[in-house]
C-alpha cells in the first residue's frame, strides 16, 4: 500500500483519500422535467447548503443496467455524509421527490469509501467519467498494482482529469467490491484514453498481476450534465 503515497506529477498527486461517494442510479423517462426540477432543488437554500459536491450524470454506455442517469455525491467526511443523508428526509426534498415521481424509477443506491484519489480536478477536464466496477479478492495487492498502472499512465500523459479507487461498503454485495475511474474532457478523449490504456505495456503488466485477483463486473461511461457545490 505504500505506493499509494507516491507523488505523481499532477496538480493533485495520488494519495490516500478521506470521505465517501454516494451514488443514486435512476431510470428517467422525461429528462427535461427531471433535470429542471433537480436544478431548482440544488439552487434553493436546501441545495446551496448541501454538504457535498453533487453531480448529475447521464450513462452514455451502461451495459444491460436499466439506469439512464445517476446522481453522484462526493462527501469529505463521515459527518458530511451523515448530514447530507439526513437532509433527504426533509419536507423540501420530499417535495422534489413528489415532483419527479412520475418520470423516475430508482435502480440502485450505493455508498463507497474513497481509498485513493489524484489528478486534475478542473471541471473542464472531467466532463466524462469512465468507471470500472469489479470484484477484488485481495484489496491491498490490487491497490499496489493499480497505483503502478496509474503511475505509468500519468507519466504517459494518458489521464486528463481526476482518477481514483473506491471500496463498496453499502448496497448490493453481489455486484462489485471496488471501482476505479478516470476523468476526461470529452467523449473523444475518454475513448482514446481507454484505447491507449489497453494497448500499453503497463496495462499488460498490470493485467498479469491482477488476473487471479480481479474480475471486471461492468464498465460505464458517464457524461456530466450538471455540477453543484463544486
């Protein structure tokens, strides 16, 4: 795990991370109505005082998953996560849920712990996220191999935005135990980055190291539609 402390030559080096990611995947039948209601909520006093960074994203590619969109929340601490979750039981949030009940269907809710984070946090470099959900047998060994891969990809200039490794702690235990992600400025650079990753010697080495330790369950590409409290 010591390799997770290496300084990678970016705006934010790869480090152990604090905080949590809460994700709420939903199927939306009327995007304009949902997005409008959500924007109104997040620009209200309820939203502007919310203790986390909130992202509304669209799943451009999501396999057989029924979810079309996701609300992804980044919390800096347990206190913020608890406060944010408690705010979902207020009249203001209840009114929002009622306003979109006819155009939304919940698919999945999950809570993940931040294990390692780094990269360029500029919003313009994180318009598209590529997410790899997986089952991992030995998290420590996987984290070491993953940090070596990230080191090589950063050195090659193949990651534009943020990157991170997360551990699943609440939700469906049968789906995935961890996920990793990278941020890109556009769909084009996201796809190019994936192509370069798979063709690299560092990925070949990484794949050999984790072949008996990791099983990819799903990969997704998410396009950011809106951010709040960023």
